């Protein structure tokens, strides 16, 4: 047995198989399971993020709409009661502060009134006597500087940045004369929703009312808490999918690998595989394929052992004859007897050489069949060449008694093509013709006929010899089986020709059988070998 590795060959049409970079696993259950579980876990997180992001946006927009409605109402009251138009439009800061104190009652919000230059005229925290408080930092340790390390400069920078954002928002409202809304960071570092509404008299912008509301951090915190169940569910889905993939793929493949290692380490002939044949996925296919492979390898090893035993038996016969002839040769003084012994030695050496050659060809047959890629073979052309080769051996003036080879094709018009290897297929018909010629009478003829059946091609090789005993119609395909015709020298056949022919035909998905031709009287008129091969159409 030989194992051959080779690069991928082109297909029968001569074109290389296309390499697919990506293809949806239509027939792969495990592939679909892996993709589905991973997509499901990802989809849970994405859907949760989208839903909560929409909720967050809705809450913030609702807060902005509420502040805008409230701010427009306050701005309208201030515009009516705290502005004057003669001789120039002006804003009464005291009246505006009083109005702000009366109308602005929300403790979770802050209102500030700016003039057209951005100066603070009124602050709801001031007019309501509200004291802003926050948790103090931890007490300083002995020897620690006053700013507690680097916290004070950072807080100052953040506060300055927050004030700049507020000034910019007020300036935008003054320039545009329209309300400016958005989310920013306040001076104490809290994210707030802010609305700045200009206060106008005729066409002049006299000031800006800014309302801001906190709670954005609470909204974001609530959003994160709401996203947590989705994350937990996604993690559970990922863990479950990982466990399933481990149980369904990793563990069975590991068991199969350990079974193969057992064969390698223990020298076992067959693999004791785990029972995974009931699974209808790739692992089950792998298990069944390994079972078939090990069964085939076991049968191959048994065949090799039988072949080795048959070879040893067949080689011992001529070796025994040679040994006897050599031992007797020194005891014989008669020249005629010595000549007969030398002829026996020569015949046995030739027989041994023929056996070694045929055995070598038979042992290389598996490697040759696996090495050559199947191609489209025109069977009618191949048979014509084989018949022509035998006819070319019959030279003009050759002694009578030669066996001729004839070919008849039933219907030559359709293509008689098969998918196979031309050299081994040719060897099949040469072996059949040689076998038929060895059994044919002098001046006889071996007839090759090509016919068609539904989806198959039939090749029949007939002779006019003594036929085959009915009990041996199947035995003749066994290795080293020989049935010598009368007048044929002993050892002229190795008994491997028909065995090799059957092996090649079965490797091409065909069948070969032997039968006897009967005459009108019911007697045996000769032997017929029928080869049936599946046909293809170009």
C-alpha cells in the first residue's frame, strides 16, 4: 500500500476548481450553529444599546422641550414687564430678578439672566437664597500641600472650561436672536441640559435667559443599569454557545484524536471509535468517514497479508524446483539428462522472473490508480488502438497458427467515453486479450465487441477456446489462479492478469464477469469476459 500526495489537478474539462474565499455553510449544521449563536449574542447587545440609546435621547429631548417651554414663558413675561422702549429699548435688571424669583420655582433647575454683553444680571440660586453645596475632599495628611496634590488645578481648569462653554452659548443666542439648546458641563463638573432664550424688544436683543437642569448623569447611569440585563443575557448566551461548541465539537474531535493516537501508539489494526454515527452534522460525518476508512484500511491490511502469503507460496514453487534441479545436476552424468535439467532451470528462472515482474506491477497498482487523475477516455479509440497493435504483430509470411484479434463496434456514431485512467484501462483489455489468445486454438480469433446499455458501456472479449469450468467462473479472478490449456508450457502464466483487471475495473466503478458461450447443441463454444463501465458524455 502506498500513500501519494500531489497538487490538485484540473477537472475533467481542463479548468481548475475555483477557490472560494467565503461561502455560506448551506450543508453545515455546525457552521450554521456557530454563526447563529455568535450573531445572537451580538444582536442582544446591539438591540439593547439601540433601545436604551433611543430612550436616553427621548428623555434628554423631553427635558430640553420642557426647559424651552418654561424658558419661553419666563422670557415673554420679562419682555412684557421688565423692558422699556422709550427712548431706547432697555432691560430693568431689578424687575427681571423679581419676576425670576416669582416664576422660577424648580429646585432642580437653575435660571440665569444675562445682558447683551454676557454679564450676569440675575441668578435663581441667588434670588432664592439657595446655597450650593458639595462633598468636601478628604482631610489633608501632615506635610501634604494645600492643593491636595494636583486636584485644585484640575478643578480650576474644568470650571474655567465650563464658564467658557456657558459664555459661548449666551453669545450664540445674542448673535442669532434664536434659542440655543444643548448639553454641556456646568461649573461644578455636572452634565446639564441647557436652553438659552434671547429677550428681545422690537428687534433688539436686550438679554438672554438661560435655564439649565441637571440629572443627565442620573439618566446615563440609569441607562447603563438598564443595559446591564442585556449584557448579562448576552454573556449567558456566549457562555452557553461556548459550552455547546465545546461539547459538540471539541470533545468529540478530541475523542476521535485519542482513538487515532491509540492506533499509532499501540499498533492496533482498527480504531475503537466513539459512537457518534447518530449525529447528523460534520462530526457525525467525520466519525462515519473514519469508520469507513479504518474498515477499508483493515481490509487492505488483510489483503496485503494474504497477498504476501500467496507471493511466498508462488515463489517457493520455482525455488524448490530450482533447488532440486541444482542438487540433482551434480549427480547426473548423462548429457541428455543434464540438458533436461538445465532446461528445467531455465524455465523456472523465467517463471520466477515473470512472477516478480507481475507481483511488482500488482503491488504498484494502488499507487498508480491514485496518482493519475481521471480524465475523459474515448473507449472506442482505445480499443481500436489495442486491436491494431495485435494485428501489427502478425507480419506477412508469419507461420500459421497465430491468433488474430478483431474489433466490432455496435454503434460508432455516439461518443463512447468514460471517466477514468487510460493506461490502467488499456491494461485491463490487454490482459483479457492475452488471456483469450492463450486459450484460443491455432489460427483462431479473439473478438472484441463494444456495445451500449443505458448509462453504461459494455466491452466483451470472446474466444473459441475450451471455456471455463462452471465452478471456476468466479475463482479465475483470484490471485495466482491458473488453469493451463493443453500444450501450454508450465509457468507461462502468473495468475495475476485477471485479478489485476478486476481491481482496475472496480476502481473505475465498473464490473467484470466471466461466462461461457454456448453453441446450438448446448455445448461450450468458448469463454466470454464482459466489462461494464459507466459512460459520460462530453
